[in-house]
């Protein structure tokens, strides 16, 4: 059974870059579609972007090219970098797996068959 776990700092200062890592166990990022999704307080889910099994990436245009997703330094990891953060980027950040490519907003929970537990990231000085 595949398991995902997000890791990274819980507090980031405005204008800095948010960096998160998703570690996958029980599966391979050489298969399927690996996604970053966030949920701001009091709001719904928002797709950030996807990296495919072949390394192609897709991003939500609402982030104005601030997001970058890549394979991690270790096997079976992928990362998120979000630059020039503001307090509006405060959210619970999730990594998730899909068996098909979904790049629409808002994402539906049932389109993803595995989720991390989520990690709270707060943007504040």
C-alpha cells in the first residue's frame, strides 16, 4: 500500500521560498502522477501542480509561475518550491497520487487514491 509523507518548515517569512518534500513508500514515482494540493484556512482544495512518471510538470496558472515541482534528491521523493510567498500562501499542503493526469481546479478528493497527512505552512514575519 502506497504511503506519502510531507516534510518541511512550518513557518516561512514573506518573500521567501517555501520548500516541501514528499516521500513515497510502497510505490514508485516512476509510475503514476504525483501532485501537490493545498487548502487555505476556511477554503477548499487548490491544485498547485503535478509531476508525471516521466518527469513532465504541469502547474496551476493561478500561481503565476511561482511553483516548481521536481524529483527529489533521494529515490521516491518529489519536491515543491513556491517562491515569493505571501500570507495568502498559508495553508495545509498535501501531496497525493493519481492514476490519471488531473490538472483542473478545484481538485476532487476521489480523483486521488493516496494522500499524505498534510503539513501546515504559515507565512508570517
